[in-house]
C-alpha cells in the first residue's frame, strides 16, 4: 500500500507538471512580425481587413506592374456591366504594339480577344496587352488613367495616382502598400470568378509560352495570386494572397532588392499571419447588438446592429480577452431611418483600441404624437 501511495504521489506530481507546462506553452508570447529590408510592406486579413503587420504602409512608392491589378479590375468591371465580352475582339494599335517592357507579343493591325488580353495582362504582364485593353475601353490610355483614378478614389485608395495602364515609369504614377492591399482585397471580393486567372502559372499566345513571375504560385499551394512588378526605380514588388482553410491573407511588398527577396519576404509575412493570428466572426449582419433609447418617437427603443458580417483578427488565443464598448447619442430623437448610422462600437484588446464599427438602426422609427413628444421632452431632464 505504501508503494501504491508513492505511485499516486508521483503521478499527481507528473500530472501537475504537465498541466503547468501546457499552461506555459499556451501562454507563449507572440513574436514580433518579420522585418524584411524592403521599402514598404503590409499584411492584412481578407475577412476583417485588419492590419496584422506593416512597415511604412503609407510610404508613396512607384508600383511598377502592380499597376495592372487596377487595369484588370476595370476590365472585370466592364465585363460585369456587359459593356465588354470575353469574345470581343480588339484591334491592336501601333501604339500598343510598340510599348516597351514585358510583352504578350500581340501584332499591330491584328485582332485579339478580350480573354486573351486578360491572360496577357495577368500572366505574361504584357504592357502591350495593357495598352490595347486601355485603348479599347476608354479610347486612349490618358482617358483610361482618369478612369483608374476615379475607381481608386471610390475604393478609398487615398495615396494613389495612376498615369498609365502598365506601370511603366512616370512621375505621376505612385501608390502605397496599404492602397495596393485595399485594391487586392476589392478584386478578390468583387470578382471571385475572374480572380482565378491570377492563379494561372503559364499561358501560350502566338505559340509563345510565358510563365507567371509570381514564384509563390510554385512554392506554396495556398497561394492563388496576385501580381509582381519591377522597374529600376520601383525595385521588385509583389502583391500576393493565400487561403488556408477558411482564412485568407493578403501581403504587399514594395521596393525589394531582388526577386528572391520579395518572394522570401512575402512568404515570411504569410507564415507569420497564419501561424500567430486568428480571425473570428464576431457579429452577423442584421444581428441585434444593443437597444438604444429614442426620444419623440412612436417607440421608446430601437435595435442597433451592423449591416454586414463583421470579423476580427487578433493574436492567437486572445479572442476571449477582447472588450466591447458602445457609444450612442444619449439624445437620439425620431425620426430615425432604417440603416442610418446612429453610433459606433469600440473593440479593445489589452486596453488598446484595435477596431471600431458603426452601429446602424435595424428599423425605422417615426415621430410620435404630441403627447409622447411632450412626455419625452420632460423625461430628458430626469
């Protein structure tokens, strides 16, 4: 019996040690993000839109061929609006044919289908294809650049200006890593079917096979796009997206010193985000989050919520520590229209604000009768 007691004591000690060790591992701190020696980078979560890691994300830099993401975005927009069709044929101008830099090798005076041009823009990074597309959509590249800037404004790309469809050097062509991440996210969200073109590794046109310059398509099965870029002034650039399970991340690297560096930097950022961060859906669209007092209405209370599903990205195992605060006008008065923004919610982690969401009225409230308005006018002071 004495030996059995010692065994129990030993096993209890062993169990306690395992629990302690498990707790220590569970509470392991999150390491700092990679810090590659590049001009700028950003890593965001696709669902939440939150920044996981960044360095100089708002530094204005030339984007090189990453410009073509917007060129293809506008082509996809025209396809969706039925003003273009994949079978439409584009007459190649001399201006498009003679464009320097990377080429799809289209020939002047010949017709090329929109479908082929899109492959030439996305996979081959053809400057000739980009100019041909711009001219077909807008008449000339200058007008197309205006269209690009209008779309950039609508997407919230506040530090971007386009001067051409190709990314060839121009003093008036610039962007930021943050803006490129916004555009990349919009492209994937707005055109999920068309985005699949960015996963293609090769394309043959005029019996010439060309390969995608995005090496991560070959090195990581979770990577499915999106675009590389290079000029002497811009350095080596890469916007890339990867999906693992239900999670998707987007990274943008600008101003790398070599193709290998941009690939390694992007890979390191993606691995960091997937390994050390989690994304959770915290609110559903049209879910009531709180009720607010409404004065002078035909009802006393109104339900508030969010219009779209809301996600949050936090360091792993920290979701339980987030805190929510609601900020609502204490003098909210009728009339209130459905989907009208009437307040906001603050999400905090460890005492720091990590994001905010607008709160919207989930119903409309009309003005009440004179009696109710009189009572509410009195109740405001008590």
